[in-house]
C-alpha cells in the first residue's frame, strides 16, 4: 500500500467519486475493501445499540444514555478522543476496523498513515515467513528456528520467482515440517503407548481390584 502517495486522507471517504484519476486498480481495490469493512462495523455497532434498546423498552436510563446523537457518535467512533493514539500503539495484527474507523473520525490523515503502515507490515510478515510459521502454531524459539531454517534452505534451493512460487515454497516447508511432527508422534505412540485393547484390559483389572 506504500504506492499511495497523494491525498491519503481522501481515500477514507465513503465514495470514490471524483477520486478515480490517479488511483491504481490495486489501490482502488484496497480502498473498496476498507470502505466496506468500515461500513459493516458502523452498521453492526449501531444495530447493537438498537437491539439493546428494543430488549429493554421501558428502561429510562438506557433511553437517556442512548440518544440518537450518542448512538451515531458511538457507531462512527466519534466519541473516542484517543482513537489515533490507540491505533498507533496497538500491535499491527490486533488492530480492528473499529479502531480504524474511530481514528478516521478523529484525524483522517493519521488514520490513513497508520493503515498504510499496517499493509506494509503485513507484506513484511508474509515475506519473512511469519504467516507460514504461525499457521503451524509454533511456540518455542527452537521450533520457530527449525521452521525458518527449513524454509530458507528451500528458498535458496528453488529460488522462487514471484508470489505464487514463494507461496508454494512456504507450503512445501509447512508440509515437510508437519510430516516430521506427525512422524515423531506416530513413533512415540508406537513405542510408548499401549494399544486400545491393552488399555481396556488394564482399566478392567484395576476396576476389579478396587472392588
């Protein structure tokens, strides 16, 4: 998303009318997705309040709390004065559309810059193999190091050209790592675990002894 250079704040308007010139197809697709997600978040928050009011129609406190203006401010994120700071301080992969929308209400330019940074970091996350390793639910540094070594050795060997080949190398590394994992597990079971029949026999004998 780093290719968007001019008029970043204007990309957050809920329409591309008048902005078509100079906007690449890729960027237009990204903007369309952002707009769609923000509108969905807005509608979801608004409907959530209306459902609450409908569930408690005689609650005067709720009626006083949720006036039309307050509902609109809540749904759009305009009631959050620290939204930009929260967006900037939140870990990239934990940023929600609610965070983006609220930050846009406070400062469209800063919100656009933050979203641009998120898309850039997403690319680095994929290129660095972190997305591929996280899919395997690896936790220990040694495990992550093993996967990284396998992946990088495959990349060095195959020299992938472009995104499709790179994703295929990631898939190959994942399959190889998963194969090693399940091979280990199968031998652990074969060498250290009783069969189901043996386990039932042991359980039956223990139950009879306890009687």
